[in-house]
């Protein structure tokens, strides 16, 4: 496990909102919410590796995702349970708002 | 009325999250949520006017607040009804998360 994941109780609201206040990171989070655990390379296309690395770090350091090495890749998953325990309803409400904005 | 307020249907989730992903703006929004309409000068102290002007603009342009001239001041109020209609539960869930983080 990469060691910059905050503990559940250390997750900060400002960090979570900042992490989600970016269209690419929101796309990633929605893909993980829908599809479950995925490898870094399979979620978004057409974005440079260095850009993605930066976004994974923001998502990881804010407590929004787990990023775990797996062979030559990293596996990503949403920290849904931790976020739900820390800030009940927050992630689901934001995801619902994103769906609503898309007309889904 | 200052004319950069977005219509209800034009409020964007990313803009709302960005607006709230800042400690001073969150403090302002929480003060408006608790105390209702207030004048610009009465909400926060010890912050320069130019800094506050920038924060009012972000809050206004994102659709989070109304900012209306009133005599020599501006009156601020939360666009709670518009946000609730656009993204149900979003603002209240974020405010509850902020309270929870503070241990309230």
C-alpha cells in the first residue's frame, strides 16, 4: 500500500471537495463508483501519465481513493465506506449531483 | 443586482465544489446558512477588502450566493432554494459534513 493515504479520521472536507472540484478527477471517481476497483491504466484515455500521476496523488492524499500496487500496475478503488463513515451522504450526494447535471 | 449571478439551471457542480473547497469561503457560507442575509462587512474580520472581493466573486459566479447592493454595502445571502432545486441535498450535506468535522 502506498503510504500517503490518510486514516479515515484524518480525511478533511476541504481536501475531498478540492479533489472532486476537477472534471477529470470527477470522471475518475464516477468510473470507480460505477465499475468498482480498476487499474490506473484502464480508466481514462488520452491523458499523459504525468498528469494522471498528479491526479491519482490528489485523490489518494485527500482520502477519496485507495491506490494499491498490483504487479506492474496500480489498482484504484473508492474509499466509499471511509468517506461514508466520516461524512455521511457526502460522496453519494455529490455523485447524484454529477448524474443530475449530465441528465442521467 | 450584480449581473454575474448564473441562472439556477446554469449552476455547475464543479463551480459549487470549487467555491466551497476553500476555508474562508466555507466560513462565509456557514455564517450565511446560520445567520441568514448579512452585509459584506459583517461576516469576517481581519481579511483585506480586496481578498474578500475576490471571494465574493467566486461565491457569486458559482451560484452559491446572491450579492445585492444595499446603500453603501452589499447584502449577501445563500441561494439555498436554487442550489436545492439544482442539486438536491448537496449544500445541506456539505454543511453537515463541515459541522461534523468541527465536532458540532
